[in-house]
């Protein structure tokens, strides 16, 4: 009789463990889905930030090209970067002209 009670308690505990295992597995699936959603959101936000940084950069280029604002004209490194970019474009245009003439 004692052995049967012991076996019954072990079976009950085992059933509780199996039930808890299923709960944990379900929670794990939900958490994985949430991680995927968070990663997608992060990726979208990263792309949005990059687009905004590109727009800001273009805005600064445009401001410098039009005589600039105090902030843009004071930034010597930015001016140097703009000059380098313009020089790259000029070289690329020269290459295109050479290809058209050749």
C-alpha cells in the first residue's frame, strides 16, 4: 500500500513537471517571437536613423553650397569632406567624358 501511494505521488509530480515543461516551452516560443519582433523594430529604426543622417548630411551640403549657415561654415572638417566629395564627382565626370570621347 505504501509503495502504491509513493508511486502515485511520483506520477502526480511527474504530471506537474510535464505540465510545467509545456508552459515553459510555450513561454519560450512567445519570447522568441517577441525577440524577432524587437529585432525587426530595431532594424527598421536603424534604417530610419541612417536615412535621417543621410538627409542631415545632404542638408549640410546644400547649406554649405548656398553660402552656408554659421554652423556649417565653421566646420572646417565638413568643408574638407565636401571639397573631397566634389573632387570625386568631378573625376567621375571626367572619366565618363573620356569614355564617351574614346
